[in-house]
C-alpha cells in the first residue's frame, strides 16, 4: 500500500470523494500485482477463514501446555445463564476474541490480523455483526480493507512485532484497526475512522509483551479481549463525535518511541513482567518439564 501516513490516507478520500476502503484497496493493487477482483476474492477468503476458525472452536480443546483452552465456552455459558454484566453484542465480542486466540494456542488455523498473538481482536468485533445479519460479507470485507490500511501505516511508521515494540504493537495495533473497521461499518467518515484508531491505540500505549513461558497464551489470550472491547468503545466514541486530540500518525510515532524505550525483558523474551513473577517462573518450569 502506498500511504505513508493516516493523514495521507484520509486526505486521499477527501480529495477523491471515495470511500476509505476503496482508496485502500486500489492503493494496494500496484504493489500486490492483483486485479481488483483478485484482491476482493483474497479478502473474502481471509474473512471465511476467520468465520471457520470460530466455527471450529471446541471448548474441550487444550493447548500443549494445558494452560489455554475452554475459556470462550465458559463465557458463552455464563452469558446464556445471565450471570454476566455484559450481554448481547459485547458478550459475543468477548467470547469470540477468546475463541480465536485459543484456537491459535491450540495450533488451529487463524488469520494473523495483524499478528498471531492479536488474531482474536478483529474477528471478535465483526463476527457477531455478521452472524446477526447487521453486516453482510461485502460490508465486512470493506471494513477489513479499512483495518488493513491502518495496519499498513503502523507497519510502515512503527512496528507490528511484540519483540520490537511490545504488546502495544500487536494487540494495540489490532485494537486500533478493529476500531477503525467498526467506525467504517457504521458509516463513519474517514476522519472518524482515524479518530477511532487513534483513541484505541492510545488506550493501549505502553502495553508490554511478557508471555509466560514464552508461549502466546498467558496473558496474550485475555489481552485479545481487552483489545476487542477497547475497539468497540473507541469506535462508538468516534461515531459520537468524540476526539482524542492527538492525531493518529503522532500516536503511532509515540508508540514506536515507547516500544524502543522498553527494556528487552518486556519485549517478547518471556523474562520480565508477568513472565518474571514467581507464578510465571513456576509455569515456565512446568512447561519445560513437559517438553523434556
């Protein structure tokens, strides 16, 4: 994609009077070498993989470590029994974020959106809308192009890797992408999509990457939930006219600066943060013994 900044992406929409998703799609064609029809077919295929990942979730599956699996089923059961504060769409978002992230831990097929560690955020906010027929496949794919456009700018200006920028670069970026996608899905302007993205990324700025035992399980799976719920709130704020005051590109640049300043112990090494707690170290020992 050719956009070096969110500002350039938004300005292109304003100057051409075309939807954000379409500008992003067409900007990618020269680089990808695909035709418009081929690009659209590829996006539909990615969406169907997200749908199938959710369908293939099994509450009895467990990861090789034994520490991941079954939580989405617990949330769904509790929601059905009316035991949660959240219900309806938000309860489904929570369950779907867990489903995809747990499928990743259980070595099932997922779409890295934008990374495997943050794979649950984007499908979580879109699947309930699709299933309830509030958004058809075409609308969802348009929203996915919007998400992809913002993700590309993050990759170009900063990073999407936890090893380089911490979890803010993974779940934080995914949350921003999902917020922009949701804003677009409800008819938000390009500016509102940018505000939704900026607020979502801002809220997770500084989030470290501290996988216990070096696995993408604890606390990664639950962070997908917070990323998805954060995306919903930020999309709603943007659609209501709320602004975060710091432009999206400056938020991305700040995220990159914060990531560079983090100790290497807090960037996917499995040394610091939760991974370095007594319980985190004990889990690492259990996992290590199980691998011997």
